């Protein structure tokens, strides 16, 4: 979708502030979300986590490699790092692409690349770089994303 269409449908561009720890998986795997839904990853996909909240999610390999930039450990203050995650070979990343999102007004199930995920009114429906959709709980979204005044291309 182009920017004009996204805006007409009520989506706005956001940039992720929070850092992400991620690890590329070599085997099929699953992740249980905070809302008790289970999503599934394929070999090559990334399991991701926020070190502060312990929330986990999955990003498909091609989308992750297009959307995230690996950070060197020395570029991040020690108090913002998780030595435990680093011990288990998780690397630190910053998301570099925009996420388009709008608030959901009714309960729904979103068919994500990793499986169906339920969402409630007030949560955000997000669209990524390749048109993939996923919901995020309102609190998590608002803590981790900031609105971008101008966007040159939908990510």
C-alpha cells in the first residue's frame, strides 16, 4: 500500500524507539504471546525479545534482515543491555524501518505470517515493510513507538 492509501485508512507512520534482542533460529519454533496466543517460526526466522519487558515475538528472516540493524555492544550503555540474553547468543538490534499503525476499534483476529493473533479494542494494527500485518497491545505499542511527522515511503 502507498502512503496516501495508508493515511486514508487511518494508518500513521511510527518509528520504534525500543531496542530489540534477537537470535536467528535454525529449527522450527514457537512463541507464546502475553495474550496466550501461540505463533510459529520457521528455520531462519528470528525470535525477538524486549529485555525490559520479556515480551517475545517472531520476525520472518527476509523482513528482519530488511528492517533491523545490528548494534555493537560498545555502542549501547551497559545498563541498557542484557548480559543474560547476550550469554545465550542474542544480539542487539535497532529497527530502522517505519511501521504504519492505527488503533483497533473492535475485537478481531489478525492472520499474521506466524499464525492468528487476537487483538482487542485500543490495540494497534501494524503494517510492515512488505504489507505484513500484526497487532500489538496498546501499552506495549505506546511505550515502544513514536509517531513520525513525515514519511517518504510506507515501511
